[in-house]
C-alpha cells in the first residue's frame, strides 16, 4: 500500500525538477 503512493510522489517530484531545470536553462539562454 505504501509503495504505490511513494512511487507516485517520486514521479511528481521528478516532474517538478524537470520543469525547474528546463525553466532555469531557458532563462539562461535569453
């Protein structure tokens, strides 16, 4: 029961990091 929510949280956290990194690089390019 704990494995599924934990995996979902990790995936959500990963998505946040991907977006954050993309925005940071995009601002550096401008």
